[in-house]
């Protein structure tokens, strides 16, 4: 069964969009399995840049089926804006399907997300304030509204009124906010439902049939393994499972259906939001990497924190997501540096460890143990073969491969579809 999973193997923003786009061109089905519009993929095709937030990346290919799986949380307004944007550019969305089990982000989720972040003060998590976390909270509390509810006007109205009676008390009495109007929400979302109804269905039998028929199925991940709610840098994480295991629960297929797990890394490390970051570069080098790598969020535009490559994190990703290969993106922004540092282990209060710690407190105590390697000055953005890379770049890549214990099969040397070196 030719099924592939693509996940971020750091804190997200590793350049998954380009890899997913390349693989999507060969896929029969592309499935988004977790998260919401708090994440995004940037695709560059024929000098046109597309920013995707909820839409699966196969939408650019007219013969590809695109599924938003049951593990995704959907903001109908944002999704419709994406649909309209693609349709206005002549890209059809007729091959889009939304699983009826996917949960709906409601206005009170967005309101509570923002108010709770303000209330945390200096201890804020750094969320995108798009309602993702509160939506997953309702899902776990079993009071969530699913896509099947959204397209059933009577059921939807009943659930909104029931939920809002509680949510408004939280908004007003706990956070001092302004209560929301149920009728306004119902009327607005009924309009969304009318437009989305034709996309909503039970996608699990369709996906199962595709897998059993040996069709090319691509499961695209959002964010990265360190943002996983269980194995990530809790509490500075997302509310879902952006690891390979999350693909199964977020799509409805079993683990035996997965052939390959491809991890996406980049030549350095970045993260958005708060929390410890052992290799962070809060200096001119970090800023240079940020600018050369254009490290600003697809969804929020926020500048990303930058740091040297962390092999401890990468090994953790290989182990926890059973990665079978690595795409090593964005080594080009490192060009021009005299020396490049590579974190090979952590010094935790005098003890050297190569294992990623389970708690935030332990991570905060960790100092990076670096190896220093020579940099390169040459422009590598148009190189197509590994052997033609500068010697320093080749040594860097091979050392990373050795440290993380997983084969690097592709190297990204620029943002374009064709700026890759296959090994």
C-alpha cells in the first residue's frame, strides 16, 4: 500500500508545504488529519505563492481527492475564504471532502482563546488565538459541535444555545468579557452550512477503499512533533497530535495502512511561541538566519525564534514517530557563515544526555553541547546533485544524518519546487 505520512520533526515550520506539494502531485488522495487554521503551509508554484491553512495541499491538482479528516477542527469562515480564494484563481474545489465528524470552531472558542491568554499574563502559552484549544476542549468534554451538527439546522441551533448558556457565563463572569448573541451566531453559521453542506460526508469508507485499492495516499501533517499535546513541550504545545500516530486517529485508518513516515527537518531550528529553546540564537546570527530563511509565520506573520540545529530533538522525532526517512530543508540560509554549530547533546546540571527530557522544567535546565563545523560561502540554490555541494555542506548533512539515525533522502536548497537534491 503506497501510503505516506509527512510530519514536522521539530517545532513546526520546517517547510512541510513544499515537500507535501511535491508528493501531492503524485498522490490520488491527500488527507489533512489534525489541527486547524492555527497552522499553515506555503506553496510556491510557477512563481505564484499559495497560503493554505485548512485546505489539504492536493487542492492544486484537479484529479486529486482532498480530505479534511475527523481529527481536524474547522473554522467554516476561514475554510470558505480559502475555497473562494482558490476558485477565484481558477482552481476547482469540487474534489474536497470534509469528514462529518470533524469539529467546528465557534465564535465563543475564539473569544475564550483570546481572553484566557490575556488572563494568563506573563504565563501565556502564545496561542494563535484562533479558538483551536477551546474547540478541542469541547471535543474532549463531549459538548463539541461537529460538521454533521452544523449542516442540521435544528440540531445546530439547539447545541449553540445550550453551549452558549455556559460559555457566556465564562466570558462574562470569569474573564469580564462581553457575552455573545446566540441568534447572530446561528444565522451566520447557517449561511456557512448552506455553502459547505455538499462537501460534508463520511470519509472513512472512501479513504479505506483508496488504501485497499493501492492508491497513492498522502497524509499531511501540520505543525511539529514538539507541539504534540502528549509528547511535546507541554504546556507550550498545540491541542492535537501532529505526530505519525495522530494520523490514524485523525483520519480513521489503522497503523498497518501506513508504509512510510517522512520527517521534515531544516538546517537549523525555529519555534513560535513561548517555552525553553536550548539552541536559541538571540543575536545577529539568529536574526540573519531569520531574514534569509524568511522565518515568519504563514498564518500569523509572527517572527520565529531561531537557533542552531538540535540533534537531540531530531532523534526524539525519529524515535517517537518511527520515521523512515528525512527531508532536510532550508540549508541555504546557513550559507555565508564562517562556522556552523550543531547541538549533539544536552548538559543537564553537569550530566551529559542525548535524550530529550520529558518536562519543561528539565528542558529549561539543559544547555546545548555543540560541535562546530566549517561553513560555506557558495550559493547552493541551483545545485541539483549532492556531490556538487560544497564540501562543508556535504559534511554538515552527513554529520546530521549520523547523529539522528535516519537517512536524509532529500535536501532543500530553496523555496521552489525544483530546488531539491534527491539522494
